[in-house]
C-alpha cells in the first residue's frame, strides 16, 4: 500500500471514532433532558438528512477539489455541530449539522481510494478501511459510553479553567467537548493527505447566473449518474445490497441500545459496549473478506444477507449476556463479509462509469435514503408504542425478504443478459489482477 493510504486511514479512524462517540453522547444528552424515546431514535434519520438532500452537490464538490481539502472542511463542519450542541442548540439540530459534515466527507474518503490505488488493491483497501472503521466504531461507542459514565465524566467535570466560565456542566457536555477535540485531530491528518494526479472536475460555474441556478445544474448530472449505476447489471446488484445493509446497520446501532435496555436492563454506558461487540464481528468479517474474496466473485455473498436478516429476528429470544455476545459477533461477522466485496464491486463499477466522487455520492444518497426511511419508520413505531422486540422482528424479516429479492434479481440478470453480465465480470477479473 502507498504511504498516503495510511494517512487516509488515520484521518478516517479519528473522524469515525468521534462520530460514534457523539451518537452515544447525544442519546444520553436527550435522555437526561427527559426527551421522549422517539427523539432519541430520530438521531439516526436526522444524521442522514443532508446525505440525502445534498447528494447531487457533495459528489461534484469532492471531484472539484483535492480530496484532502474536502475532508478537512468536512471535519471543521463537524466541530461546528459539536459547538452548537454545547451552546444550547437542540441536539437533533446540532446532530444534523454533524451529518452535513459527514455527507461532504464520505465521497472524498472513498473516492480517493480509487485515485490512489490500482483496482487490484481495491478489495484489500476496502477490507482495511472498513476494518479500521469498524475498530473505530467499537472504540467510539465504548469511548462515548465511558465519557458519559460517572467515573470519567466526574474527572472531566472536575477541571476548572481560571477566569473562564464554560457551559460544560453535565457528563454529556463534557463528553461532547472531548469529541470536538477528536474531530480537530482528524482535520489535522486531513492536511497531510497527498495530492493525487487525478484531474479535477470543476463545478460548472456561470458567473452571470445565481448560485442557486448553478447548483440546480448539478441535479440532472446526478440523476444521470444514479440512473447509470442502477441500469448497470452488476452496479444495480451491488448498490441494492450495500444500500440495504447500511440502511439496517445504521438503525441497528440504536436498536441494540434499546434492546439491551429492555432484554438485559443495561444503562447507556453498558449498552454501548454491545454495539461495539457487533462491530468486532463486522471487523473480523471484513478482514476475512478482504483476504478471501475477489472482485469478480462479490455476488456470491448475497445469501449471507438473507441469513443476517433471519438472525436479527433471533435477538428477541436472547436474554443472557453470555448468549448475546457470541450471537452479536456472528451477526456482525456476516455483515462484514457481505459488505466488503460488494462495496469494492460498487466502487469499481462507479469509477468506470462516472468517476469516484460522483459514484460515492450516488451510493451515499441511496444508502442514507434507506437509513432515513427505515429510521423514520422505526421512530414512528416507537412514537406509537411499538416495543423494541416488535421493531427487531420487522427489521429482520424486511432484510431477509429484500435480500432474497436481490438474489432472484441477480439470477434473472444472469439468465436474461448472460453476455453483458459475463463481460462486466471479465472486466472486474482483469482489473483485479492488474
């Protein structure tokens, strides 16, 4: 791997670490404030709002500037969101601003991989970056849980700056202050990311027209890119699989918190550790996939998605921590092994069809729209009294059913368009070996 790859990994680690810790801190901030449970569940979809709304813009933005600069600006926006949370903005609004930073960050983070590395290293690179992201999720949720816990928060709140009256009076606020520093650290790493030789694609700017008109010009381009990926016989399968996986995984973070409170009687600090357990399994699955899977064999992992959905339903029957831990590791492992080859195949097809930044923006739009949709549904279920057990059952059956439909879709493509599918697989096989 090139040296710049490790700088990208370091930046990604600290940014993702802070994202996960902030989620736990925001849940606790709302809980302490006495907010209804539907507001805590709404943290998941509110984070996705800007991903969906700004998808046409952020992909083009990532392709128009050096990726390291885009990532630096994105982390600066996340710091602003933390400051808003500290200085009295509603946690949902402040968390949406952090989501804005994340939306701008993602196309640059994944897009630079295709610029820096050859196609033969994409699955391996995805395995490493997904594994590292999962490691940051594990440590991030644990860190968030500990920061809002009585021991660490008591120590943080004991600090008193002379002559400065800060608004930091609660464990959640102390945690958010530390998380803001993590984002600043990630921003520093962004300044060290090397500039690649890939030609920048400038945003089309007509100075005689308004900024709104110039932004609106990006919409037809975005929808063309979206349509091209959905029409591609391998792109549509990998995009639908990763869309569903991240839609469910994004909401599973909160569902595990809610389930562990009901089934095991856990506090936020203890429950956050179980989210980390799922992530451990995902990391192992991601690393195994990076070692064993090839780009042209990615579609063979689709049945794992069906198994993953059925396993989610089985959470309802677990009431012991000794059963919960290995079960959640296996659940996460299936997800990690599923998403790494599919992600690499999707990046490969997107890069060939339209360029890395636009491709990742299309991917983010679909995945975050799924997170937003499922998150709103779960929040509404909670709002109208559905239990965590009921929500888990709905999610599990939904995943298994849709993954089964995707498997049938791919088989239909192979039967009805065998030459086109084989040609695309041959391209993937050739690029993987070169």
